[in-house]
């Protein structure tokens, strides 16, 4: 029996407060480059204040966390800010245990 695997993708929704980035699927070593391909040009184009809607991410390994930390640093370095919203319980737990929940500006919901 084969398991249905939904391919990773990233969508961008424009909002008055800056782009909302919505990754769909696991954030890990296999998908970090795709996430960077979407987010890096936004920061480089001056859209350094953004929200990452994590509602469709059920798993985030150390590579995914590292990708978020690098993006946060790039946003701050460009004068913007990064916020994470709608975290799934497992991803929130990892950020809480590592202490990155405050560093990455995670919404309290």
C-alpha cells in the first residue's frame, strides 16, 4: 500500500501588513530550499515584514527551524519583522522546548 504524500508548496497572500506566507506540508531538509526560493526574493524586494501562516505545517525538523531563524534574521536585518501564526501543536511544542517561540515572535493562539 502506498501512502499519499502531498507535495510541499508555498503560497503568498498580499496583505496591508505585508505578505502572508503559507507553507503547505512538512518543513524539513527536503523542502527548505523551496521555502527559501519564495521568501528570499520578498526580503530582497523590501517586503521584510511578513507573517508565516503555519496552519498547514504539521512537522518541522531542525532544518525547517533553521530556515525560519535565518528568515527572521534576514527580515530584521532589512528593517522588518517576522511573525509566525497558527502553529500546529507539534510545531509549537518544538519551538516552546527550544525557547525559539519568543525569538521567532509566535502568536499566542
